[in-house]
C-alpha cells in the first residue's frame, strides 16, 4: 500500500512539474526550432541572465507575434557573439542561422537596450554592445560600387 502511495505521489509531482513548466519550455522550443538549434544555448543564456531577468525573457518570448521572436533571436545573437565567443567565425555562423530562419535583420538601438536590460545582473559594457551592433550591421550594407535600381 505504501508503494502505491509513493508511486502516486511521484506521478503527481512529475505531471505537476511538467504542467507548470510547459509555457517556458514551449517558448524556448519555439525559438530553438525556428533557428534549427538545440534548446541548450537558449536555456544557458536564460540561466546566465539570473532568475528575474531570465523569467522576464521567457515571458517576452512567450508572446505570440513574430516581432517578439525576432527580438529574442537578436538577443540570443548578441549573447552568443558578445559573451560566449566573439570570433568572426561565430558571428558569421549565427548570422547564417538567423538568415536561414528568416530572422536576420540589422540590430536596432532598442534591441541593444533590451539586451542590456536582460543582462543587467552581468553588467555588460554598453560600448562593447554598441561596437558589436556596428560590426554586425556591416553585414547588411551593400558592397561598395554596387548600385541598386529602384
């Protein structure tokens, strides 16, 4: 009889945990599947943001519209290139991922401010993020000498 009660308690705990975390897992999966990556980089970033900022990012990511997904992808890009690995290869790799997912766009000042807000516990250097913004946005400029007809 005790085994049945313990098994029931374990099942209730597991099911309750899955139900309580289904929203955040769905939000993380939405971004990771769109980018074609595992959820690990997104989860790692959220963990590094800290509890409060991480929960704010998840709530932001749970919003259903495309602009929130775009902004969340840009925050992930900034995290991956400014914090994790600032090499040119990593930048180009993430740029290709975003472009393939149709989420590549120039980084805006608002996205930099948003990223600074999520990274507030880490106290990132705003000048470093602004320098990255300029570096990344260079990928979107047309090559010199190429003229486009409208």
